[in-house]
C-alpha cells in the first residue's frame, strides 16, 4: 500500500467497534460506532465484512484497503487472532485472510495499542519521542513501546500487559485468566466499583471526591494502575509515557494523584530521572493517524501477514 486511495479504519474494542475513513491521506470527518455485540450475533468475521460494506457506504467511500485493530494477542503473521479476552469469538480466526476473502480488498491487522501509540507518536502527545511507552486503560488494558516510531514486539507478543500476572488475590473476570492485570484495573472493574456504590460509571471519579468509601476504592484502583505503569517503566526505561484509554478520558480522572502514585511505585527515584507522564492527546483520532502509517508501509509497523 502507498497510503493513497480510500482506507476504511476499524477499531475493534471489547465494548464498541469504531469506523473511520481516510481518502488520499486525508481523515474524513464522519465516523461511526456500533456495539461490539453486533459482531457476536452469528459469525463475527462475516458480520465485520457486512459492516465494512454498509459503513463504508455511509462514510462515502468504497475502500481500497481495510486497516483493523485487534484487542488481544495477535500472531506475528498479523492474521491469526490467538486470544482476545474481551472478544473471544475471534479467537483462533485468521481475521485478515477471512475478511479479505469476504470483502475483496487487502486487510491489515494490528494490535490496538500499537496503532494508537503510533498515532500519538506521529501527531500527538508522544510526537518525536525516541523511546515511547504507551499504556491504555479501557474495557481492557493495552500497552505498546516504540523506538523511533518502530514497535518493539519481542517474539511477537510483547506488551500484552493486560494479561500479565498481577497481585495473586484470586480475582477473575469472564473470559480472562485469574489474577491478570485486567481483573484489577479495567473498565469492567471500574463498572463493578460504580455498581457497589450506586453511582453511574461516568460519574465515579467525580463522586469519589465527596464519598470517602468510594474514594478509598478509587484510590486502590489508581494504586494498581500506578504499579502497572511502574512495572512497565522499569522494564522499558522510556523517555516518556503516554497514558490513554477510555478510563483516563473520563470526567474527573485524577491524573495528578496517579502521577504521584507512579512516582511511589516506580524506579524513577533510583534511576535519578523525572517521570515524563503525558495524557494522550488525540483520542480515537490516534488510531486514524496510526492506520495511515500502516497503510503507507512506513516504520515497519506491520508485516505482510495474511492480509498484506
């Protein structure tokens, strides 16, 4: 791909599927979101192909290519979805190959955290940072690390931080392994906290300021977030950390308290460095910037895989 033509961008999340479009390198203003439940009604890849056609028409494009995110373990071939805890219907599916066969256009898959961080590096909070760590807290928890814009992948599954072992208190969420990080700091956990206090989830951080019991639970939640950030910081020694995702964008999110807790639960003091913790700036627009770079084939962001 050269990045020219019409590209349909599909961001598959555990709660919603967002669609956007790029034509001749320009992000089109209209977007569309549907509940992820629409993929679960029957065959998820066939449903995705159907939505790609109908939403593409609604956005005013006939796509020449599709760039899609995957919320979970993606095989190094960028085709096989090995494990998506919040969308298990995709597990074991060669989504790029199958979707290409159904739509007739090239399909490129990438981890959602990678695409988001590439976008923030290209045009947002991490612009130009040499060693950039991104952590994203939403329905699930995602992470990515870039060196001069190139994703670090290890043997193929690096920074799947939401699935890393954590705490060991026996917590679990449906579809996930017991005591993984997501069982402590994901959107589903925050929803449970809000439910225990009879508070709408969108108000949970705001209401905590006037409710000591809720505030204590929120502070424990933030402490677990801070430990996760501290672990990743110690492992990758980044120049800066971009913090994003739906949780961090909620009203009243206590970023300064989290920054304080990360300072306590990280090796910044021992390393003698200041923590450069930056809130994500672009929101979902970051995915479009990242998708444009994938389609252009720059930075080694994606391999040939089954859909390239």
